[in-house]
C-alpha cells in the first residue's frame, strides 16, 4: 500500500527508497514513514469534510506520533493539532505550528501546563473536570486573559473495533458525564465564570473503530445534550467535536471503512439531529491520530539470533522489540511483516519474532510465515506509524531508534537515533557514591 513496492532487486522499497539502503545508511531498528501516504490520509479527511460544505477542523491527535516534522506536515495539509501535555505543546510550538489551531486535552493538566497554553494563546482548552474548570478560570483571570473552552463529555458510548457498548453512566476518568447531569452542571458553572468562553462540547468514544454506529449514537446524544443546554441555559455551541478513533488495517482481519464514510456518518447524524431542533449548524471537529500516521509507518529490524526448539517453535530475534513497539506486549496487538531484503523469496517456515529485551513477554509477532532467515536479514514490520515511536522507551537502556521520512526517492532524518549519552547522560552520581580515583 502507499508508495511501497518490491523493486527489481527483490527488496522492499518505500517512497522510492530501497529499505536495505535505508538500513545501511541510518542503522536499525529504523522507523520509516511514507510521507506521501501521511499526506494522502490528511487529504482524505479534509476532502471528505470539504464535500459536506460544512465548517470544520480536522485536528491531528499528535499523541499518535508527535515530532516536529510531523507537526509541519499537519500544518501544511491544513490540519489543526490536538496536544495532551506540555511536551506535545512545546513540540508543536517549536515547530511553528499556529497556536490558534492547537487544542489541549487531558484529564489532569497541571497549573503550569494551563499557564503555558494561555501564554501561547492556543485555540482552545478541552476542559475535562470541575477542578480544571475553576483552576483555568482563576489562572486566566490572573493573566487578564480569555480562554475558549470545549467540554469533554462522556455520552455513554464506548466503542472498540466492531462493537460499541451503550452504557448509561460511564465509569471513566475522562470528562463530564451527560447521563448523570454533571456535563450540564459544568456548562451552567462556566456561564457564571468570568474568563472562559464556551466554544462547545467534545466526545471521544474509543480507538481502532471499524463501524459508524458508535459515532452516530454519540453524535445523537451530544446533539440532544446541546439542545437541552440551549433550552435550559440559553447557550448555543459554536463547535461540536466528535474525537478520533477511526480504525486502520494492521492485519487481514481488520476491516476499517474508508475515511470519508466516518466523516459522512458523523456529519449526517449531527445535521439530521440538529435540524430536528432547528439548531444553528456548528463547526464540526474531529481528531484522528492512528488513521493519519498508522499505516504510513514501517519498522525495519535486523535479524540476529534464532532458537529452534524442534517440534515446538522457532524464535527469530530482532534488534528492537517492546522498546520501539510496546503494543503487542501491552494490547496483544497483531502485525504483519516480511523480509525486506528478500521480499520475493517464498515462505518456508513458521517462526515467531522476538525482541531483544530481557523479558519473555517481549514478542512482536507469533507464527509468521517467512523464508529461512539468516543473521543480517532485514525484517519489515508494517503499520507501526501510530503509538510506536510515541510510546517507545529506554527499557534495558536501549537507545530509541531514528525516524526517517521517505518520498520520491529521498530520505530525510526527522529524529536522530539516540546515543549512549542520551541514555546515561542525564544520570547524576551523588558525590558520596562517586568512584574514588
Ligand atoms: N482524541 C482523544 C481525546 C483521544 O483520547 C484519542 C486517543 C484520540 C483523539 C486519537 O485516537 P485515534 O484516532 O488515534 O484512535 N495507545 C493506544 C491508543 C490510545 C488512544 C488514546 N486516545 C494504542 O496504541 O492503540
């Protein structure tokens, strides 16, 4: 998919770059991003919204993969940006991302984070709870600033891949519950606060969702809530944000819809519901993360040791693992892979791909069909663009890999590989523990 293909030398090529050459030049493990595919995904969302004729924002949920080069692409493609920490906000600002198109999420923003956001004059803060609402108003008052806010509400819909659960009251750390009246109380409170401007409501129902039913139900409930607020409090929302969660295809079993169908389901539901109420059409916002960058990322590993347990299993180890991709260990996530340097070779055996970390759970893929491998072969694991680099760690003091963007035969380094100094250089040995000369 994307610009990936097998070249005349029988090697995987992404963005016109031979992956064996990338591995030789940048080392492994290596995250390779197909820039054209990232841009295509951005455009699919933007085009789907443009076709509706509505006012909208597509905010890239940067938690999926937050580096400065990615912020640049999001801006160039006309997206907004969702950040959830001072670190993500810092990255975005440092990349020159327009502050007025940044939205700040999170269930426990610190006073320092709120100050930073206000000082930077970001577009809006998505208020998550009462503590934050009052604290934000106080900080804004001290700074004589006005802050636009969305309220994160929980509509009682929880969605994962094919199923969604409709729960009366949601037991979650996030947001104000619509069902038990806390969302309504939050808006009523905010009306009387001096330094916040109510921009609207936000809901996010889950991640890696393949169906539209959960989004439609959430849209209905959010619109019902909006109407209730208008009727009771006289507040009309200029914005309704339905969050992210659009699924991608990691393996054959995954069946996401084309991006446009999610957008259409959301906008159609909101339009229909608000028409019933004769409610002025707000701006519609969404926040895709995984579906922007997930399938654009491929991780290249060098194969090292193998362990064959006759009649049981053959383990093939690579030079990375749960440090660069914690998703299999954390979520039992499944990935597809093949040999990048011998992409046309037929499969000969079933092996399991192990990482190099010192724990049994560090397995990347169970039961993968591969040609017989030898040390030095290159393994490409697909769909590693979202929640891989952003969730990477230094466990076992491994150095985090480099990240490159490829397109039109050019490869650009966007994050350099960590050095030993990056790993141990922050350590401080107290005087009394220092080794005597
Ligand atoms: N908006 C909000 C408020 C969110 O909490 C999230 C994701 C998104 C947008 C973006 O969702 P996406 O379009 O990427 O599904 N680490 C997990 C995923 C956690 C998602 C958390 N929130 C994983 O690796 O699967």
